[in-house]
């Protein structure tokens, strides 16, 4: 699904130099490379504050901690996503409220969001799934109407842009009160280990976050917040700073591969290619098809038999996961999610796909669906 080895070959000299510089400096934790990456990412995103942390899940957790939510407060997010998004809600003894998604974008359904708000609702976490920004103009309208903070889960969409009705453009993760991301190696901007970050334009939240990720300390051995130990190490920061300079190039390569796929499948009635909303770019963290009129699972097995990864993200919705089952949830409230889990299939998507590989992947898939 991801070819990190070939990607490394193209930037090997830059990466090796950056890593060796950190090793020679011995500044492994909160060293100058972390500050350098933080500033570079702030400039790239056009945001005032980037607070690096240990991973994307921590980024979500510390964001909710910074908002000062209380036990039992409800946080709305989507049913069709990776568990980390709601995992942190449970860890903080908050109450997750799962809602359905839009059938085209796979992102939060605005009507479902509106219907889920109660007096106990205290935050919204929209997820920019697979690389496309959720309908943030409408999310922010709902949030403003109910005076709710918004935490964007941008783990799969860093670099994507959202255009508002007035023509203004913002990067994913910079629209809500807080944005979070992951630097897991397979991400569009991935390190060579774990890493994450929180983004915000709010000075007060930024200050609080910087303390929370460092044991609640603003001054050494003085603990003003209940914090955690969640820091991006200097080697990862150095690697990410090299890769950040290539991020737009990487996203362009993903788009080129996605366009090849979509062109190859455009006349096949059994395949629905990814929808791209007019107000969002798509950075294709995943290229996800909807398979109709043929056996999706058998197709995935066919692809794997040819050594082509074909992944199903996500086979079980969160409301049916053992950890998150709740009598509050009714199946009729998740009609789209329940349909998608039987249809979706993701193809290899990364920066190193060449035309020969793309032709093999597409012809192998069409061989099965057209038989």
C-alpha cells in the first residue's frame, strides 16, 4: 500500500544528513530540530501555533484536555473512521456520540451532526477521511450556533485545502479551534516512527497545550496542569522537516496516480471512483472505491492473489465495535456507514507508483469485475 523504501532512495542524502546531525548534537528531546520543524509547519499551514507531540492519538487527546471538558460531556464524531478518533473520548471519561457520514465524501453528515446535538454536547470532531476535507463551512456554522469548539482530525488530509463560499482558502486542520495530525510512517507526511502535532490560532489554547504535552510544566519541576509525556523526538522532527519540503510534490504524485485509476475505471458500472467535492482538494491518503454489483471480498482476495494490496477501511463501524457499543445507537441512524462497510476497497496509493504498476493494478481489477 505504501512504498517508503523507494521514497527514501530519492531523499536519502537529505535524510541521512539530518539524522546524523541530530545524533552528533545529542539533542534528542526538544532539540533545535523540533523547533525548526514546528516553525516550518506553521509557515506551510498558515497557522500561528504548531505543538508537536508523540503521535496522532495523543494529539487528539491533549486537544480535548486543553478544552477543559468534564466527565460525561458529549463529543460528537463519525462512525466511519479509525478508532483513535473516539478512543481518546473514552479515555478521558467523556461520552462519544457517533453520527453517520455523507455517502459521497465519507465525511461527517451535517444533518446527522445537527440532530445529535444536546445540552450535554461540548465539542465536535470532524474527520477529513482518506484525504478530503469535511464540509467545514457548515460544521463551523453549527458549532458557532451552539458555541461548540471544533477539533479537526487531519491525520489523513495534511496539505488538503478547503475553499469557503467567500473564496477564502484554508488548509485542513486550520479551520476549527484545533487541528490534529499524525506523522505515522504511512501518512502523506510521515516520519520513520511515531509522531503527531496540534495546530491552533488560539494563543491561550497553544500555551495550555505546550504545558500538557510536557507533564503540565511551563517551568521545569513546576506542574501547573495535569499533563502527559508526549513529545516529538528530534530525529523524527529532522526527518519530517526534510519531507515537509516535498509534501506538495508528494500530494501531486498521489493525485496523478488517482487520476490514472479514475480514468481506467470510468466506464465500469461496478466501480464507483472517489468523489471530489468542489470546495475541497483531495490529497488521496487512500484511493477508495465503492464496489457494486460484484463480490467485494472476493475481489480483494483476487487482488491479493496477484500480490496487489487491497485494503478495506473500515470493515466494522465504530458503533458495532465491542469497545464502543452503546444502547443509545440505532442501526437506522447509520444507514450510509452500514452500506459503505460492504462496498469500500482501497488500492495502493503512494508517491512511487509508476505507470507500469498502475496498469497492472487496474487491469487486474477490471479482469475480475468484467468476467
